[in-house]
């Protein structure tokens, strides 16, 4: 069974839905009210606006969406709970070491999965959340390595970088879908061309968006190696390696004890996948990440 990062999946889903909704709405307005844009330059500008708009709307609501969908409880930095206070202090210490302009929100969510993620629209408005399963299964050095990795994602600006990439993919998807739809429509009789063009455009848009996600996932895997390096610099190579190795052990334990194979999602780890499915994986295999980190100059 293969698993994809929930954060990236949610981002892609919202992005495609926003993009599709905007385009359908514009099509209706164009048909009913006669709104039109003349010239290729106008259409290119419109597609760029919609393409990047969908991606940035997804980014803007990413922190809110993560809290809602994952049930994240944000910890009050002044909490009197010893465990929660230790987690907040660990996140804030690593954030200061990474020179973030503002401390991230820190949250916990109920899940037996070994899971952690960072999200948010900017370095000043970020969220780091960990699962109860992670806190129960990992010792403090391992947790520190995991948190260091997530803080590195924020410090590297990965959320914005991936949003810009998604915006570019969106724009190319719209342009290519329009060109192909026009060719398809030209092959039918004139009275049916508008309807055929509109249907073909939206079907192609969804299909090409899925193909575009392969490109997004490829760059996401590359960013993971960089976050591992950043996490090792912030928390220490030993802690980062300890965290990754703990994930291997957690993955093996879960697979051995649970009939339905659950995903181990800390640092968004995927289980065993086919070569084809790895194209849609947002994270490289654990073993490869460990090998690279062992030989990486810190």
C-alpha cells in the first residue's frame, strides 16, 4: 500500500478544486454576461492569474486547513503541562537557531500514526504539529531530529517555493488544455464546438493537473533531502539519523501488528511502493535518506 503526504494531497486537492471552480465560474460568466478577453496575450495573462491564484489561495489557507482536517490542538506557549511545555520549548529553540522571524505555532493531534508536519503561508505564520503516536513512540533526541527537519522546511521557504512551482504548473496546464481543446473542437461541426471545447478543456485540465503533480512530487522529494540536511544542522546529525531510524522501526512494528497497513507519515514517510507509484511520492525512501545523511557534509 502506498501513502502520499496528507499535507501535499490536501494542497493539491484544494488547488485543483479552486482552479476548476474559478474556470467554470468564468466560463458561465462569459456565456451569460458576454465577458470576453481578446487576444492571446490577454488569455495568457488570465491563465497566469488563475494558475498562480489557485496555488496561493491553497497556501493562504494551508494552516487553517491543517488544523481543521487533522484536528490539531494548538498549544498555549504559557501552558502548565510539562510535556507540552517541553515540546513548545524544543520547537522554539530550534526556530531561534534557524533565525525564523517569528515563532511557529506548535500543535498536537490525536493519531496512532507516527506523524509530524510543518505548514503555513510564510515564515512568520507557520505551524509545526506532531501526533500523539510520535510522542509515544520516539525518545527526545529522535523527536528533536524530526522537529529540526520540519523547522528546516520553514526556514528554507519550502511552502512558498512549492506554491510557485504549483502556480507555474497550473498555468501550463491551462494553456495546454486550451490548445488541445481548441484542436478537438475544430474537428466537430460548428454548432457543437463551444460545448465540446468547454467539456474537453475541463477534462484535460483535471487530467493534466494529475500529470503535473508528478513534477511537483519530484521537486518535493528533492526538498526533503535539503530539509534533512537542515535538520541535521539544527538538531545535530545524530538526532536526525536517530529520528529517521526510529521511523524505520516504527514502520516495521506497525506493519507487523496491524492487518490493514497504515502509513507511517512522520516527515511524510511512504511505505513500500511500486516504481510507478514512486512518481507520486512526495518523500524519498527512508533508507536512501539515511544513506545520504550519513555521508552528507554538515
